[in-house]
C-alpha cells in the first residue's frame, strides 16, 4: 500500500472499535481493485458524534461506517438519508455528498446479499424471528419487505416484540408480524421455519448461551441464520444442525455490508470471486482455518 497525496480516507466510528474486521474488508478491497484508499478505525465517544460526522466531512473523508452505539445517533447530522435506513432508524454507512453525508443501512442489504449467496430466501417462508433489539427490528423490516408468508417475532421482553410488530405492521399497512412469547412457539401450527437469530445470546464469551431451549422446536427449523459470528459456530447453530437443519452465521452479513459500503463509496461493483477471497481473509483474521 502506497500512501501519497492522492490517497482517500474512509473509516469507522464507534465505541469500542478495536476488534473490528472492517479494516480487513476495506483495505483488502482497495488493494484488490487497485484503489488508492485507506480505511481506519476512529474511537468516538457518544457526546462527540456530531463533531465526528462534521469533522469527517471537513477532513474530506470519503466514506464512514458507523457501528455500535452510534447507528441511530448519527441520523440528525446527516445531509440526506436513504429511505430504507430511515424506516429502520439506523445507519451504518455514510456516503459523502454535496454539503454532508447521506446515510444508508448496508447491514440489512448486506444480510440480504449474504443470504442470497447461500441460496436462503425469505419470500414465502414462515419466519421465526428471535429478538427485538436494534438488529431484530431491521431484520423484521427486511422480512416484511421481502414477502415472507408469516413472521413470528419472539422476544424475552414481550413489550418490545409488540412495539416492533406494531411499527412494521403500520409501515406496511398490514399484519406482517405476529409477536409471540417463547412459550407460544411450540404451539405454532406451521410445519417448518426459517429462523433468524437476532439476539445477543450465544455471542462470545457467552458461548454456551442459546436463546431457544426447546428441542422440539429445532425439528421444525429447516434453515437458520444466526447474526452472531463470534463464535463461528454458535450453540444455536449446532442445535439446528444436530436436528437436521442448515445454519449460517453472521460473518457473510458483515462481509457484504462492507462490500456494499465500498461499492457506494467508490461507484464500483465487487465480484463474487473477490467476496470469497475477502471472506477467507476475515476468517484468517479470526483464527478460523476450515
Ligand atoms: P442489538 O442492537 O444487537 O439488536 P440489543 O438492542 O441490545 O442488541 O438487543 C439484544 C436482544 O437480545 C434483545 O432482543 C434481548 O432481549 P430483551 O429485549 O428481552 O432484553 C435479547 N437478549 C439478550 N440477552 C438475552 C437473554 N439472556 N435471553 C433472551 N434474550 C436475550
């Protein structure tokens, strides 16, 4: 990598940022595509979000990723916001435009592309969506917009599940989402489900944690997507596989959210070959050798 007067800068704002894999994605993409660009992490405290966004613009920073806990906090400081990101209420990618940044949510388009790459489709599926935090809310919008047959939203705190269901159902003008409790799941009539695991249960270091205890429910899960990727195979994924289902983790979601951000910043398209190569580099960074 040669840094010179023409090098453009992109980066990540969040807190913490030291374990991020995003520099692996973007700096490798810059190298693969022969682009004079560097990507660096920026630790930003909550009360400095506005200064960070305005400062990044003033410093001619080309693109910014936003991670926890600033994905909603950046919104008031944007020049424009993409309609999907606005609906979701969270932004993870800022693209430099005249006068400021335009915010996008490539987490969700990234998840969609990751699922497509694994031949997992939402349309016509019965979805069992687990969780009602920020990630689950975005996935609820995705499932509703991609034409799932039914979407059961299950969360420990029922109030939060009800709130998301109401919001999504209002946004789409129909009953897309049915909030349920964990004890309701075994009584659902559908014979099979695509499960979307959007809680933080099972995330390192809680590697023995699993959100669904009921073994019988696993028999109905033909495919599961766990948004967690540390550990690489969560206990939830192990249980799905042990009951004969397919399971993917969230690493490809992370990969494709980065790829889509890179494409937005550079006006290019990243090939599937490059995506595969990048995934390999991310796994190496995580110490995963399969
Ligand atoms: P994110 O932004 O990643 O979605 P979040 O907004 O903190 O994170 O949401 C975390 C999700 O994991 C929530 O659905 C939370 O359930 P509650 O709404 O009941 O808190 C879920 N979660 C976390 N720990 C859990 C546990 N031990 N059992 C069940 N659900 C849990």
